[in-house]
């Protein structure tokens, strides 16, 4: 759980699993550094992977295989995001450029992966676009908290990892041929509402006194 002012935040999020995930990847981070790779290169690799998958979804919105691939891409992207952080913090590769690349890359990757859902047959495009924009808004809210002098916020209920889980499950359903209408529009509306709740939650907890 995320702790605020000595209390337990009642809204759990998949981000709570990050320390364990990082522990599994820590040896790999060390090997990548010894091989001469940088944290920024890993960040850019995650963005390139997301852009390639997003292009496949956009160019073939009625095909099954891009949706089957999406959950794997989301998992690999999550691993790369954890690796670049470990390499930056624990191997002396932290930099201002890296911080910018990390945040901007995450938001660009979200747009690349989630905007193409607007092209899927049976989907209300406006809802899909709004949900993708909401993903960016949640991350901007987390950064705003940091700019206000507090910690970077990762509160749920619809953080980056939570979105990946939902979109990955949706992609599998579409890949198996489940018609998108009307259930996917309901899911997208729910994602949008939860993103709005996440933005409000992060902004309300902004400031130097609200630290995880």
C-alpha cells in the first residue's frame, strides 16, 4: 500500500508491486550496464517498442494478431521502465535528460498504444481518445505534485500499471474475436472515470507534506 502521513492508503494499485518486480530485474540491470548500455537507451527502446505496436494496431485495427501481441508489449515495456530506473538510480546514470525522457516517453508510449483503440470496429472513437488523453493527464497530475514540492505521485485507482492490465485484458478479448460493441465502450468510459478520480486524488495529495 501507499503510505501518506503514517497512514495506509485504502486504494491499492499495481504500482504497489513495483519493489518486488524491481528486485527480480536488478541482476539484469547490472548486466546491461556492464554490457555498455545506458538507462536512456533502455527508455528509448521502450518508446520504440510501444510506437511499433501502436502502428500495428492503427494500421490493422480489424486484425487479431496486434491485439494478441499488446499484452506482451505492455509487460516488456513495464520491465524496460523498471530497468531504466534501476540503471539510473543504482548505477550512477541519473540525469536531467534521463528524467525528461522517462516522463515524456511514458506519456508518448501511452498515446501510441491506446489511441489506436479508437480505430477498432465497434468502438466509440471519442471515448477511446478521451481515455488515452486521460492516461496522459494522470501522469501530468503526478508530476504537478512533484513540482509543488512533494513527491512524484503514483496513486491509483488508474495508474500506469493498472491501465496496462485493463488494456491488456481488453486486447486479449478482441484478439479472440469478441465483438467490441457495446462492452468495450463501457470499459473505456470506466477507464476515463477512474482516470479522472486518479487525477483528483494526485492533485489533492500534492505538496511537500504528502509523501509516499
